[in-house]
């Protein structure tokens, strides 16, 4: 949850470690197009991100989505202009050759600096947070059939289906709708397949607007044997100093 990168602006960070990576490999996409989103991705707070060796395809994503993907942070760890979470884009990017997802995340950092003119500094803040923990009775989770496969989470109108997902990834997913940092304190280190159905935890009176936090807490305990406990935590926040909307290309 706490980031450990030195508190320097992204421009310096990119020059120091973003443009060139291990063994002198280029850390920038050979080509990238950024356009306003053509259509919304239903039920997905962060749109859809798909990777294959050397290719990145993002649909209906925000600048905040890109930062979260590139730096491994949550919504509440980003402080910047409102449009960063309101304006949606489609991004297609390709490397010169086959590269893995972790290297493409470094390339996304470069793209954010060059195309969105992003710079920021880091600041520790004490924030209200939730600790994700194992509830009384133990977890109701199934070890992933293939823990080497890439994790995925698919949202729908009534719930979420996850494959080969870590508890850290579940915490990151929960932090979006909760708008609060979620720290994994389950002690569960594997990858898991699970499903959450919120239907049974919604108010019986359909005219009553459900409380997101209450529904999630009840569903987590009932479906997964997990719980959320409120706490205060020191969280490193990325404070945006400058960011621009990119021109179409």
C-alpha cells in the first residue's frame, strides 16, 4: 500500500528510470494513439485494459486509470484535477517487439509524461482506510486452478467474478467504489477464484438507495469469509503538479 519511490517529479523519474530500463531496453511505446472513448464499458469503474506481448489496448479509461495501472496505486492515492477521473479515452499502444506487462507499465509512465505532460510529487497523508481481513470462521475461497495465469475480474449488474486474483488485487478493486484506501491484511498470499453476488445483500425495499459500504461489507463476509475494518493509515499520495489533455491523433 505504501509506495517507496523517492519523492521526485515524474519528469526526473522518467529520465532516470523510465526511458531506459533493464539492460538498456527502451521504455517507451513505438506508437500510441489516444482518442476520446468511443463507448462506455458497462459495469467497469476503470474501463477495460488488455495486454498481449508488446501490445496494450485500453477502452473507456481515465488518466487516473492509467496512473493506477502504471504505478500500482488506488484512486484515493491520486490527488489531481477532477477531469482526470471524468474524461474517458481509448488508448492503443505497441512496442517495437514482444515485451511483458510489467515493462509496458514502465512505458505507460513514459506515455503519461510525454503525451499528458504529467508531473507529480509524493506526500504522506493520514487517511481513513479499510483493512481487508479474514472474518471469523475463515475464508471461503478456492485456490486458483492455474496460479500462473493472468488474473481477471469481470463485473456485472449484480456482482463480480474473479479468476486467479490476489487479495491485493481484490483490495484495489474494492477501493474504487468505496473511495477509500483498502489495505490487504488477510495474510492470504495465493491466487483465488471466487464470485460475489450482491443480490442477497441489497435492501428489500427497492425504493431505498443501498449504502455501498454496507452492501460490500455484508457480501464480503457472506460470500468470501472476509471483512473490512475501518482504521487510520499513513498513505503515500501522488499529488499532481501538472497534467494536460492530449490532442487527438
